[in-house]
C-alpha cells in the first residue's frame, strides 16, 4: 500500500477535548490531485458530527445503565417486601445487590448471635 496524500481532522467532544481523529488517505481523482480546501471543510463538518454522535452514544449508554440500576433497585425492593424466609432474603439481597452495583459478586455476612 502506498500513501500519496493524507488528510486528518480532529474529532472534538463538546468540551473541545480530542476524542479521536478522522483520516482520509489517497484522494481518488482522475487527475491525481491531492485533497483540497473543500475536502478539508467537508471533513471538518463530518468530524463535528462525529463528535456529537459519539457524545450522544455515551449519554445513551449512561441512560441505559441508570435505567438498569433503577430496575435492579425496584426488583430488590419488591423481593424484600415479600414475606420470605432468611435464606430467601439473603439470596434476594445477594442477587439484586450484584446487579444494582454492577459487580461480579456480592456477599452477605450475618452476625452469629449465639457465638458473639
């Protein structure tokens, strides 16, 4: 592969921080011309839209995570409001707390009153 010409434009987030780079290699032209100012302008506009789209994707992902956590909390409250035995309560707490805080594992430790 041979690089003849290159056009790079930064992808900036809403705070003006670099989120990436948009790169074009080897302008396809019958005359063999390199990238020009119009290409630069088009790439700059495209990189702005890419920055907005990346931010929107991040906000959407965060919203989905918050929704999942809220659903986990509702599930935990629902499970704990039922009249369950001690083993069932411990299992429900363990299952729901793992989902709620997005952990690999959660454990419940209880005080052993007779051995205290």
